[in-house]
């Protein structure tokens, strides 16, 4: 009986040689090819790209062979390519879809397959459902074999993101920036752009190393410790990081402190509304900061809250006038560019904000904390036995859970996981405290997220939540 393949928030991921095998890549590619033949204009072809992980290039060749054998022409990346470059190629060339071999920010021993819709973004829930149906049917269509041509997908994409940001202004600002590609497929891109526009920069972890030595390629603590050290040692005004496939952003302030994706999202949103005055509403995932709600409300913009996974954001971007959408993991996208998260573009735009405001990154964040109230965030990933995880979720869902640590549960929400709002102090106008329990869609773990009005309060609430999970109290 074939191994079960489950699709998570953005495609399929598995452990290399255990779940992620060439046979399983063929099965997923067959399901994608069948979807394209049934529901899209297959004559428009499919783009296939890959990141820097072990076996990614070989898996991309396997996927391309299956899709071409179904009679669908394939344009295959000729080098390691950021995921948003695949999405851009799909949209810019009016293709039927795109396949990306990556498992994004997962540890080195994982890999996976993402599918991008013809609109140039994460496949919507409706599309993923259809691909899953083809998967269960073991679809492997055969047709008159089509061609598979290798092409450069990076150069057009780099040109597009370079036009979207104001590189001339960034160059004139004379800020010094550190860049961390975390050994991922964004390597060399920001360094090349900054070199062209005269931005002083230091680039680290640009080399190809599929073991991602000492880190997971996720731009959060502790994995960005080297970037933090580089910012301080080299007296940089900010550090900019992208994940394994360069669709997510992380950042470091001038004092070496980590700037999480929530603050990045807030800095960018505030700039777009205050300075650019671009039209459109705001989308955020269920596990992101509610400071965004305050910024949107001040400017009279509607805020949509979605389940976790950028595919839900992309879905809304197709239905409504959306300025910006984003998620906790550092994925932020713009309807006027692509309904897709893009770490490299957001690095350029963050530098753009710094240049226009004339302030280093930490100062921009501090200004927001003063203006919209203190908001602090934390997350813990609990690698626990399945029975403990399921028991914790059941207890969180139960009506008789009235407290979390020493705080009373004011209300619950269950859009994606179980979120408790707590009667913890708000430090006058700071964040309303909350804790969210959610089983990962891509990894064997339970994630616990919290936001509150001080770092100490976040830490206390997370510890209480961990005790609730592990000990039932």
C-alpha cells in the first residue's frame, strides 16, 4: 500500500529518504499534472524550481519528467531559485502553475513540494483540495511527451523586486546593512542588488551547504545568532535574513536585538499607510500581533483574520482589495506585486522604510511601541508524544478551562487551534494578553504562541502553557 502523503499549510513536506523519496515526488507531481490537465489551461505550461536542500535539484528533475510525460511543457530553473521567483515566473508568463522543491524553514533532513497557482501565489485551499483528490486517486497521467527547458528564473525576478523598491533612495541613505541568506536559495541576491545601488553591506552564510550547519534555515532566534553578532561587530544599522527558500524575512536591530516578523509587518504596514497611502485592506493570520489591528483601525482600513497558512491570505487577495497580508512565520505579501510572501522583497522594503524615515530599524520599532502600545511576542515549539499533544488540545477545548497560570480566561477563539484571551495586565494601553495552542500542519509538534504587554509577561504565560500541556496544570 502506498505511503500516505499529507498536504500541510503550503504543500507537502517529509523527512528525506523516509517520506521524501523520488517515488513520492513522482506521486505528488502526477497529482499536480492531473490537476493542471483537468482544471487549468495545460497549454500554458508549468514552471519548476528548487532550493539548496539535499536532493532538491534531482527531485525537481523528477517532477519535471512526470509533468512533461503528461504532455505539459515545463520550464525548469537552471539554478537554485527563491520560491517567490517561481511565483513571479508563473504570473509574469501566464503559466498554468508552478512547482517548487523545498521545505522552506524545516531542518536540513526535510524536503518537500509546494504548488503555486496561476495567479502567482500559494495554492488556495480549493486548489489544494483538488490536488489531494488526484493524489488519493493515484493519478499519473500520460500524454504526448512535452519539452522540459532549463531557463534563468532569477534575473527577471530580481529586476521586478528592484523596481518595486526605491533602490536609489536606499543607496543615498548611507545605512550599513548585514545580510544573512542562511545557506538558502536567496544567496547572493541581496548582496548583488546592494552592490549595484551602492549600499554598504556585509553578507554571511551565502555559500551552498545543504546541512545548514548548526541551524535550521528559519530567520528567528537562536538561528540568527551569527547575524546578531555580525550587526554588532560591524556596527550595522540593521540585519536582514531570509529563510531556506527566501519567502520569509527576519531582522536584527542596530543593537543586535532580534526583530520578529510581527514588528516587521507593523513597520511595513505603518509606512505604507502613513507615507505611501496605498489603498486596500489588511490580512493577518490568527497567530499574529494585534498591533496590526490598531494600525489598520487608525487609518480606517478593514482587517481580515485568517487561519494559519499563506494560502488563506492569497485566497483573500484574489477576492478583495488587499494592500498587505502576512503571517507569524515571516511571510508578508502585497497584492500589487504578487499574492505571495517574499522575504527578499521585504528586505528591500524594510531598507526602504529606514531610508525614507532616516532611522535605524530599532528606532522604528521603538516608535511603534510608543505610538500603539507595548506589544511583545513569544513562541515555544513543544516536541511531545502524540497522546500528550492530543490530550492538551482536548483540555484546551473544554469549557471548564477557566484559568491559565494565575490569569483568568476571558474568552476563547478557535479559528485555527485554541486561543485564550487572559485578564493579564496591559501596562495601560499595551497588548491584550493571549495564548494560542496549535498542532503544526507540517511537523510533529505542538506550537504555543503568546502576546502580552511585556517580555516578562509573555515568558510567564508561555511557561504556564507549557505546564498545562506537560503536566495538566
